[in-house]
C-alpha cells in the first residue's frame, strides 16, 4: 500500500512580517499546498497576531489555499470580513462558540469551508454533533498563543479516534494538526491520521525549506 503523505500548511505566525509577501512566495516555491494563518485576539489566545486585512493583502500574492485558524472569542463576528478577504478555510474554536452549528452555516453561506479546532484539554466527543457539517477538524497539539512550543504528545491520540468516526459515519472532513510539529515528528502525526500538517517554526527556520516540506509531508522519511 502506498505510504500516506499529507498536505503541508506552513503557519505564518513565525514569519518576519517585514517581508511577508516574499515569505508567502517561498511557501509556494518550497512545494507547500496551504498557507496557515493564525489569527489571535489577545483574549481567547494570549497573543495578538493579525486580522482580515493581512489575508486580503496575501490573497493576490499566492494561489495557495488560505487556511485561516481563528483563535478568537466570538468567531461569528469575523466571517464576512474573512470571506471578503479571500479566506478558503475558516476554522474556529468549539470552546469559543455557544452555537457552533449556526456559525458553520454562516461560514458556508459566506462561501468558505468550515473548520473546527479543539485545544489540548477538549475531548473529541464534544464534536460529535457537528462532524457531519465540517470540511476540516484541526487538532491543536499545544496551548494556543505562540509558535515554537513543544507538542503535547497525548493530543495525537485524538487523530485515530476521528479517523474511525469518519470511516464509520462516512464523513469527509480533513484532519489537520497544529503546534510543535517538526520534520522529525510529522511522520508520526501522518501515521496516526493527519491529512494536513501545520508547521510554523519547522518551516520558517529551516535552512532548506523544500527539504523541510518533503519531511513535513511525510515524503522523505
Ligand atoms: C497556536 C498556533 C501555533 C502555530 C504553529 O499557538 O497555531 O501552533 O500555528 O506553531 P509551531 O509550528 O511553530 O509550533
Ligand atoms: Zn493554527
């Protein structure tokens, strides 16, 4: 059986914002398929990053998928602006949404693909009632807020649980992991079921970004 590989989604949380367009182009040149955009509001996550205008400015620079991860309270307040900015995926936190099903409908109505994210302390079964509506499930392997943290390995065990639920129920969401992923541990996440690999530090600090992408995708291990 062919070895499972994954899509690579470098996270721009770790870039030098002084040369953002150049850095985005290097994501494309290195062979990654997605750009992961970590949005933080300083409330849901203890850090501030960027907003919809950054997405709008990135949009014309690349044809890659813009995978927006909103670590914000009240994610429903940002759906329209991210859709207008050109986001492809709009992933919000189940911990920040009282009415997640309604937020998902609003994301779809705005023309984006809905994703949900769970923090390390949130169990998979919290998602039971919305998995059928999702295009993406993002498993956060660190406590949200900063790049370059160490992965919490037990979070990886959420992947096989979601793989079997998806198979039994015929759902078709993609599984993505985010936080503490390196060129060394990406293959383990892929073996456990990850379809998309988010990596900030591992990509943007790599001396050879194309080689790093291959390892992150599980091609070269
Ligand atoms: C949550 C952020 C980070 C970032 C990836 O804090 O979502 O996980 O994307 O950070 P690295 O890949 O540098 O650990
Ligand atoms: Zn993220």
